[in-house]
C-alpha cells in the first residue's frame, strides 16, 4: 500500500486532524498523482456533516484535485511521469452501461464511484484530495493544459464542469439570455463561462453587494432578488436559468422569469425539497431540470475551453491548517470565490 498524508474529519461535527491514509498499490491502468492543490467545495461540507445521508469516518474530502503524475501502471498509455493532471468528482464507473459508453459516466446506471465517501471496485472506502497522493485509474484522470496554473485549475474539476455542462447541454450562446442565481463558487464560474460562450448574462443575487464583481466577471446585468420588483421587471425574460445556490428558495418565483420554452436548471443541491406549482411550468411550456457535473470527455473539453478563453476561477489559497476556518467562511458566504488548499503545507505537520 502507498501511505499518504491527509486531513480528515472523524465525526459529523468534528474538526480536521492530520492523519495518514493508505492508497492501493498501482494496478496496470492506475496513475499515482502527487497532489499539489485541492479545492474546497460546498459538497465537501454537506457530505462530512451528513446533510445528504450517513457517511463513514474518518473522511478525507476533496474532489477538485490538481497535481503531477508520480508513477504509472504498466498498461497506462495516456500519461507519463511529470504530466500535469487533475481528478474531479468521480474516480470510476461500470464502463459498460449505455451512459458510460456515451461518455456520461456521471450518470452510470450502476452508480459512479465518488472520489471520496464511496466504496470502490476493490472494496476500499474512497478518500479525497485533502491529501498528498491519490491513485486513480487513467480513464478518470484529465490533462491540465499547459499555461494553466495548477491552483486555479483545481476548482474547475467541480465548479467548472458543474456549470459548463448545463450551459453546453442547453445551448448557451449568442442570442440566448442566461441568468445565474447566486454568485458564489459555482455562480462566478457560470458567469465567466456563459459570457465566454457569447450569451447575454444576468446575475440574480440576494443583494447588490457583489454587483461590481459580477459585472467584472462578465455579467451584463445584475439584480437583487430581495427586491420584489425584480421578479416583476424580469418576468418571462430568460431562455436558461442556472440555479447554483444550495438553499431552499421560491422556485415558482424563479420559474416565472423564464421565457416560452425556457429551462431552469438546478446545480446547487440543497438538503431540503424544492416544491413547485405545476402551473409555473404549464403556462409557458417551461422546464425544471437538474444537472450533475459532466463526463470525463466533457471535463477535458471544459478545461481546454477555459485555457483557450483564459478563464480561471477567483481563488484564495490557504494552508492545510486553515481548512476548518475556510469551511466556516464557506457557510457564511465569505469567500470570493473558491478556497484552494496548498497541499505542500500538509507535509509540514
């Protein structure tokens, strides 16, 4: 087994502690990655705190991973030692169902294997990127383009693909009006990507305190949803709304902002149900949809798109000793716009 340093939580309300974990010895198609940076996602907090169901402890979160190939298995053909690579929200799938064969591994009919908090095909409990090393089969590793900083690349492996995938699927582009609900880790990437795709972009945020940021990130318009006049003014305006918030909101109010045949896509994942009135859909042939990350092929496409358009998340790099504080700030929406852990600091305990 391969020993890696890590930061883990040992209970639902526990603080992070330094620990060591074991990674499997390389199988023929495996890649050993020395992790350089790991982004902090709200999903890490939901999982560790049991918001989405029971989890096993100790838990090492982290599914926004950027690093360097340290070793490869005997049959690996895509990567070599020294390559700059990334790992996102999943590390395996069945590879045989219709969705896997179509490059939509995130919707694997047998269930994809999460980067942390899952049981892999070897019967081991997966542990994530808040660690110094990870072993992943080469089919679930992506290449980070030359010129893209590794610290900035890390959040693209979740926040980037989570917003890129629905924007592409629902054809955001020239002539389309796209609204982004929430300007956080996901929302700020949705704004940058939709703008680069050529759409007219509007931010819908609870207040106007981030308006200047939103416009600098690429939004054409910015409105406060705490102002009831916003919903009257923008009624029937948008072809696509990307809802990035992980909280219970009035979905009927947001559905009223869709134009004929418009779609509201939820990428935020609140733990509470989001009830809607069916007439919010019927009256304008609207759709209420969801989207979950993207497949490996699309994730690579997203990275290459970001490199081509010089798109990077706004990040704050922190040390491994600051993870607890960072989580509290994420919960308080006090980050602009993604925390990234410098894994080098994990080696100095």
